């Protein structure tokens, strides 16, 4: 709570005002449920609001929003039920504070808190929180059409440029940039800010500041060691300007989901995609920690 007040004070000192709070019993009112086939080939069934409620995947516990993957049933012939929600409101800038006690972990998991426009990649994608099973670093990324590159200077942020398949630094946000394996412009955070160590610290805060014509910055504070008086360098800093004009990112919905296996988490799973499918389909108990526990998501506007 104290941390949170300080965040608010700092936000105000930069001229931001609290515009919208997603929290508690009304959290889900701000979102719709995506329940189509997973575009990333996951072993997952994204369910609608009613099925999510019946399966107990969306609950409010002591005022905190809990969004889970089914950890009760086996699905030998299908994907495991999970939730993917998109905000009704669309955003083009602002300061977003995602305060969570827990993010989904477990075999084959691929959780994300991200922003995306229509007609991908024409209106862009911004991945604020993303990673897979076993990772302890957060993977920030932008995905765009051609002509959106980042200055190589990595001294302006705490993370580091993710290396592509041939060791190439991935500073080109274009989804088909050569030598990047579809990574977009991808920044790996410091260690400990994703997955099990993040949860063990009691969670924390992902702060995303989107200043339309100049920058996108992502800070991550674990609950145990926030230093809100001095936000310092962000984990990720993307420069918007002549080399990557602002019009690559338009009318974004906020998306929260937990995929299972699929293009990233399936291929990277120990034993491969088949082993991933096997545990996801047949071992519900392995997913008892596969849930978000969300204190709030706050949007500040200028
Ligand atoms: C809240 O944000 C919306 C969308 O960014 C903006 O149009 C509106 O003016 C803001 N409201 C206030 C009270 O700042
Ligand atoms: C990117 O820039 C090149 C060179 O200016 C141009 O030919 C191309 O049409 C641009 N691509 C897009 C998607 O705007
Ligand atoms: C999940 O199961 C593991 C192994 O049985 C157990 O150690 C852990 O406490 C369980 N977590 C929850 C949230 O029930």
C-alpha cells in the first residue's frame, strides 16, 4: 500500500493523473474474453466468461483478482482451459501500473501482459511482461511493420538486447527482420524479475510508460526491494522518433493471458513440444501455481 501511494505521488509529480483503475470485483468489467483458437498454436482452450466462472478460473480472493489455468481436470484430447482477456478501452499513450502478487508458473506456461492493435503487425504489439517456463528474466519486445529500429545504445536501460539465432542483436522491431527469428526488438531484463523468483518475493510492480512521440519504458520492481523515490534506469527503453515513428503503435487493447506450450513455450520445453502437450493435457496438479493474482492495473493519463 505504501509503495503504491509513493508510485501515485511520483506519477502526479510528472503531471499524470489517475484515469482508470481495474481491480477487485469490477476488474473483469473492463475486459472481454478472447475465446478463439490460440493464434500461437498453444495446447490451450481460451474459454469465455461463463465457462471461466464455472471452472473457477476467475475469482476474487481478499480483493485480489485471481485468474487461473484449470488445475483440476485432464484434457487428453484437447488444450487445457485458460483465460485471455482484452481491455474494452484502447490506448495510445499513458502510464500503466500493473501490481501483481503472483504470475502464472508451471510446465509449458507462457504468460503475458501486453498491448496490441488491430491488423497485426500494422498497428504494433508491445510486450511488457512475457516469458516461458523456467525463465527468470522478463522478455520485453515490440513487434511492428518495416521501418522501426532502435538505437543500439544499451546504456539507457538495465536489461540487454536479446540475441537472435545467429547472435545478432535484435534492435529491429520489424516482425520479419532478417536474422532475428521473429523476435521483434527484444530486451531481456535483469535476472529474477520473472517467474518463480518474482513470485517468491511476493510479486511486485510492472510499470510501463508510453510517451507517444518519444519513448516506451518498462520498469520492474519486486515487492521486497522497491525504490520508488528513484526509479532510475528502466529495464527496457524504446526510442520512438525518426527511426521508429509513433504511428507504428495505434489503438492498443491491454491483453492478459496464459498460454500453454505453443510456438515459444512448446518448442523450448525440455523434451520438446510433445512432452509439453503430454504434461499439459494429462497432469492437472502440475498447474496449481499457474495463476495471476492481481492487486490492480492502473492507467494514468497526462
Ligand atoms: C482518460 O484517458 C482517455 C483516453 O486516453 C482520455 O481521452 C481522457 O481525456 C482521460 N480522462 C481524464 C479525466 O484525464
Ligand atoms: C520502409 O521504408 C522503405 C524505404 O524508405 C520503403 O520503400 C517501404 O515502403 C517502407 N515500408 C513501409 C511498410 O512503410
Ligand atoms: C502446488 O503443488 C506443489 C507440489 O505438490 C506444492 O508444493 C505447492 O504448495 C502447491 N501450491 C499451491 C498454491 O497449492
